[in-house]
C-alpha cells in the first residue's frame, strides 16, 4: 500500500529463464484528476527475475521522490490525467513512475497551492540538479531539485528541498528579515530553516536575540560572498556567508573569527596625532568615516554591505588632506 491505496499489477513470469529488466503496470484508484472525475492511476515499474534454487522477482520503482520542503507537493506526470500528493510528513520515499513506457520523463509540480510549474525532467542523475519555480499571486516559490542514481542503477532518488536555506551557526537565536518585507523569521542557535523569499529586493538584515539595538544594515543574499556585518551592542559583529549552486542557495551566519574582517588597518606613522581616516566609497556617497590614530590598529568592514565595495583612506592632517586614496 502507498498513500493509503492498494496497488495491483499482473505479469506473466517464465521461471525457466532469467529476465532483463522489463516493465509492469501498477494501478490504483486516483486521488483526484484535473477534470474532477475519478480515474485510475497507472505507473510503470521495473520487473526482473533471478533464478537460482528458487525464482526471485525484483520490482523496481523508477523514481523515489523525497520531499524535504516542509510543505505538501503535488505531482502531475507528463501525459497523465491524475495528480499525486506528497505530504512533507511522509518519512519514507514516495515511489513514482510514469503512466506509459517511453516518452519524455517530465513532471509538473506545485507547492503552496500555486500554479503548475514548467515541465521538470527527472532523468538527470549526476547533473547537479536545478531550480523549480512555482508561481502564486505574483509571488515565486523556489524549490531545489537533486537527482541521484541508486546503487542498483535501476532507480533514481529525486529530492525536492527549499532552494533558499538559512543556517544559524552562532551561539544565540537570530531574527532575519528580507528588505521591503514585514515578515521576520526566527532561527534558533545551531538550527536551519527554509527561507521563502518574497523576491522584492534580494537583500536582508539580521538581528541577534541578545541585542537591543536595531538590526544590521542590509546585505545581498542572491550572490556568493562572505561578509563581516557590524552590529551594535555587546556582540559587535557576525559573519554571513552566501553559497550558491544550481539547486540551492545557503545563507549561513557564524560568530566573528580572526581574519573575517576584509581589511586590517595599521597606522604606523610615528608622527604624533597623525590620524588616518578610512571609509567605504559607494558610487557618489561615502560610508561611515573611521579614525585610526597613529600607532594603533583597526579592523574595518563595510558600512554598506549591499553597495559597491571600494575601500578608501585619507590623511586629514596632511597638506593634501582632501585627497582620497581608494582600492
């Protein structure tokens, strides 16, 4: 039984001969169909006979569907008239096959009661996967897809997961908010959550649970980077790292570590009171200007993490005090 339904199949077996992998059709009553009329669900599975002292029959599902999205999914096979639901609470894989032999091995799926996605190919083992978009009321929900071959070589494991994931490796709870959004997500220390972007800005900010000060300045989360974010309060900084692949975008927050600051500034000018001014230049604007006194060292990070990253310095006491040096 699968999904509370009894599946049945009929096949003619020849016990005197080992068989190559052949097809056998399984059928069950459908959960629903696009037209609302009851139809039979049919899926082609693989059958192989092995004769030793006895006859062993092995049945293979072409696809093992794994739902790690945290929400229910629905699948519609190319050429099928039925829809299969896949709850996120199902711990085991959902066995899946197409209604006919041959043809394009593609499905459509939907999440959050969205529209059906574009056709998604399932025969992509070893390709690195991909990203699937499900649209609803102008919003796009992004899912990651990974396809791997089983050890037998007869089945493929198809895993669906949230495309965007936020990981908290700090020692306390954090709050994250996408720019231009009213929604705040909570991530406990040592945990991760799916992040369903509203797709408005491509930037977000973070706040530590222990901090009474406002959240960090916004930073980009749609491209690869590692940035030390300056915070106000007892904890002065947190590192954000964004990793990107064809099937996932992972945003990881970690505690400050030595070497995470992009610039270390040492003012070794021996002249007394000869200070150095450092700042970020972002297009036509200047970031926070920080003074570095002679004989001191200062760590520097970006005052506008989502802007152009141009590090600049100047010497206020020099004859050419207005001259800026940028790199």
